[in-house]
C-alpha cells in the first residue's frame, strides 16, 4: 500500500519575526524602526498577511494527506520524500531557495502578499491551493518543467540551482583559475576575476540579466523552460599570465563549462544561499551544465 501524499509547507521568517528575535519585544522593535524613520504598522500587517496565508493553505490540505512545515533556514537539514507535494508560501526567491533540495517533487507557488511580488514563481493565491494540490497528484497534471543548472566537483560534491550558480571568492574578491569547455584539451585559459556566473532562463530576470545588460551581450536570454544556460566571467583581469578571451558563452544540453581552481579557496553557491556553499581548494576541478532534474512547477 502506497503512502498518502505529504504536503510540505515551505515559508520563511517574516521581517516582524526577525525584529522580535533581535530586539525581544514589540515595543523595542517599534522604537528601533521609528529611529530610522519607519513605522512598525506596515511590518505587522505583512506578518499578519503571511500568517493568514499559511493558515489558509494548511486548511486546504486534504484530510487524508500527511503534513509538514519547514522554514527557509532549515531547508538544508530537511529530508524531502519522493511522495511530497511542496507548497511554497512566500516570495519568488523562496521557490528558488527550495528547488535545489528537490528531486522532481511537484511545487506549488503561493503568493503570500499579492502586489509586492513579481509572481514569476509564486503565481497563485491562497484560494487556489486546494485545486492545485489535487492537480499536483492527478495523472497528467499540468506542470511547467523549469531548467536548472548543476555543478559537480571532482570530489563528488554536487550543487543544484534554479536561477544561477556563482563561483568565486566569498568576499567577491579576485580569484585565479583555469576555464574551458569540458572534454576540450588545451583550450582552457588562465584567468583572474571576481568570479563566474552560470544562469538559467528563470535567473534571466535577476543577476544574470544584469550581467547580460552590462556586457551588451548579443546572446538571446533563455526562457525558463529552455534547455540553455548563459555564463559570464565577472571583471576578468588581463595580465602577462591571465587572459580575457573566454568571458561569456552559452551551454546546451550535454555541454559543460570546466573550471580548475588556482587559488587557496573558492566557494560555489546557488540562488544566493551563501550559507550552503561548496568549498573548493587549489587544484580541484568543477563542471557546470544543465542539470538532469528540473523544477516541476504546478500551473
């Protein structure tokens, strides 16, 4: 007998909760904000809106299902199961933060504060939750397959991301490495830069787009479901021992970008989750390309 689905509600602490954790009381938090020209009333309103959204979504879970709840800070310690239906209640970025820990589970994005989020990934309202949960487990249910990027190191460390993966210094200072295409001998280039960014079509609305605009790139930005990645080297520095001829490119399915570390330490993190980064040292190699898995976003 198969297990009943489990609805996993993913959320993050609100600004009000963070203020209380830091200052202890509502009054102290209000004083802190007022000293900076802000009122706590709007912060409390958004907190109440998020809590109401979580209650409404929890109430929409079928009685025969199991349930769980996980906060963003605990995602790296939470064990998702194959039968889970993941319901992200919050902002677009929270879907990206969650995606790297999934392996094909359907994801429902619920906007907890309509009007404040672009709604690229959290496309639905709380009232839609019941129908979306049914659709997530129904045969032939509609889901958009969003391309993800993957980094695999030579010591078997592996990292997935929905928007982009950054390789560089934790302080965004200069790092040294060799860069080239995986499987191509003798074509790699020694570089010194503030890092390398490899992004997907979902990430083409954020960090990747800013680099694309800055370079005046002629490459077409991929759509979220396109099996295509763009990569850019940030602030490559030319010198007698380092070059700048390979500073941007495109990766299709089956293609990979290879980087070999020539600094004492480099970090690799995805979607802004710097507290869950891979650590690389001198001589290690890492390969980046389109991931075998994708994000199954229920529509």
